[in-house]
């Protein structure tokens, strides 16, 4: 009798967990990016991969299985239409998981699970920032800031085209990790992806030029032969002084709340002082 009670409890827990995962997968297909705990994100990504594989087959059997799993019938056209076309040439890896720290209260690890190549792709945002940072850093070597302001971008599309075709270990304007992410993002996208990436990278370069503190740290890093102490480094996803939205906030919107900048307004003259005219 005790074993029967234990079995019923186990079955009830499993059914509740499966219903929860079905809800998460349905929400992922609806919004293409959700936030949950890390274990749930892994299970959601695993099930979403199978659903997309069934959607690419587009048979009567696959349609029956997908419709019986998803909780919203209006998601079916996206699975068999939008996602099937988007991932037609991609052999797998339709989801991506980003760790997102720990949740307040129970300290459970959280994560963002998203469909790759979605309109708010976090990896796309981070890579575009990294490209802009690397190109700016290389162009600062041997170039005065006043000349760089007049033509900060150069031919960004040609730079990205060259880097996308370059071997992973080769020397270039981009770091190896940035080049690897760039090539991975452009591999299965259409021809419009490269101009879009060039535009985002150029926008981030404009932000760097408009942010004196970040520009000063870059300038000193490239000019100092033997720096006495390491200069602060802003990573691709971090806020630069003057910004009030992170990559995650720009890509997802409601996942984070914008924070108003505090303190006096930073200008080129207030940071560089009298040296600004000689740069």
C-alpha cells in the first residue's frame, strides 16, 4: 500500500513537471526568449530542439505530435513556418542558454534561454559590441583622436567580410574569440546579416567616441608602452559611462529596468582637460 501511494505521488509530480515544461516551451516559441532557472532552461532547450526538428519534417505525424505538446494552437504556424524556414540549413543547435546569476530569495541559478537568430539575439548584440570595440582599439594605434572622430568607422562592411573569411588563428583587426563568434553568427544567416552587423558595430563605436572615460582608457592602453597599472577594461556587455541600458535591457526590454545615470554629465573637455585640444 505504501508503494502504491509513493507511485501515485511520483506520477503526479512527473505530470506537473511535464506540464510546466510544456508551458515553458510554448512561451519560448511565443516570445523566442524567456528567463527561468538553469535546470529548467536546459530541459526547455532540449525539448524545444526536438519540437523544431519535428517542425522541419512537416509531416502529418510530426504535426500531430507538436500540436499535442504545445499549449497554444496559434504557435503551430510559427513552428512549421517561421522556424522551419529560419533553421532550414542549420543541422541543429536551435537554442542558446545564457547564465544570468542567481535569483533573489532562494539563490537558485537563473538563465536566459532563447532561439538562435531571433530578432533580439543576445549573442548578436554582444558580438556587435565586441567588433566595435576591437576595431576602435586597432584604429587608435597610431591615429589621433581628432582624425578618428572625422572617420571612425572606415569601411566596416569590408572589414567584417574579410574577418568572416579569415582563418580562426590568423591575425587581423578582431581578436580570435570575436572573430569566432562573428563567423558562427553569420554562417547560417542570409546576406543581409553582414550589413546589419556592420551597422550595429558602427553604432557602438559612436558610443565609445561619445564616452570620454571609455575612450581615454582605450587611448592610454594603446599609447602606454609599459603601463604602471592595468587600465580598466569594459567588456562587450557592460554599460559604458553615459549609457543607461545594458545589452540585455536593449535586447529583451522587460527583463531589466533602466537605471538613470547619476553624477555630473561627462564631456570630452571635463575628462581630458587641456589635453583635449592636442589629441
